[in-house]
């Protein structure tokens, strides 16, 4: 089977950046640490969280914010903890594109928010419910069914990760984000967790992490709907490249 067959979607490989600047891992980790409040806020906006950027900074400084739901606050704190854990993995050469890392990050990202967290659908107590993704007026995207033990999800994940090894780091990172978003390995937090994995791949190769700016949330959502409908990742990969801090240098 080809790479596209294994992942379940395709893209124009010639449209990807020919080269992406790389630095020391310490340098890219320093940037990620410095920009952590922005990364957390950007990610929260994509989830519809009402916290403002100043409120996120206040919360990350250890000060509670009045007038906000505890669930919204918990989501911010989970995103921050996930970011710090990813940073520690990258700095300590502990990150890998693997199920243990994927499930660990999901266990932090949606802790107390999802039906279950930190396990693939079907590996916990819930073995029947299959969630889907709303595409608005275009209906819904339904992933592989939830089955006891998640045999098919594990097969697809293993085959996908193996196939992605043929890709260069930037292509591998962005493709994995879309792979996770499409296949919906978890009950919730698939896009969030898969973006953390994307950035883990990038930073472990000395490439700066990507954050989707809050100002481009609507554009992100519209393009993701088109990706789910077409199974063509070219547009989304170009969008992610455009969100890279050195976008002008890497875009074709």
C-alpha cells in the first residue's frame, strides 16, 4: 500500500516547502517556552474557549480569573501542562512518534473533559460509542467504529506511523496532525493532541513549532472541513506552513 492509502488521505508533495530552517533543539525549545502563553491561548481559541490572552497569562502565573467557568479554566491548564510536558520530552530527547507519547499527551490534554482520556477508543471501559465530527451544513465525518480493544485503530495507527517514516520531518509532522484529526483515535482532543505531536516532530528535528494564530481560527476551521470532505491535505499543509514563524522563507 502507498503512503496515501495507509493514511487515508493524499496531498501534492511538490507543493510542500523544499527546505525548512533548522536550529539546535535547545534553541527551538527556548522559543516554545518563551511563547507558551501564546501557544496555549491560540489553541484555546480554536476550541471556542472564551479566555482572553491576558486572562491566560494571569492563569498561567498562578492567579485565578474571576467570572470564568471552571471547565474553561481546566482546559487552559490542561493545554499548559501538555505544552510543558511536550517541552520536557523534546529537551530530554524523549519524544517519539509513538502510541505511548500520543496517549500520554492526550491524557493531559483532555483530562476530566472527555468521556475517557489517555487510551484509544475501545481500550477503556467504553467500547461501543463512536463519536463523529460536525462539518456544519456538510454533515458529519464518521471515523472507524469504536471496538473492544481498538484492534483496527491500533492497526491503522501502527501502519500510519511506519509509512510516515519515509517523509521529511516537516511533511511527517503536518501529515501526522491530519492523520490524527481524520482517524479520531480518541474520544476527544484529537486535533489538539495531534498538533502537539506535530510540534514534537518539528522540535525534535530542530524546527520551530507551529501555532495556529487565534486570528486565523475561522480559516483553520473552514479548511479542516474541506479536508474532511475531500481527503486532500494540500490546502491544510500549505496553511500550516503559512503559520510557521518563518513562513515567508519556506513557502514555495
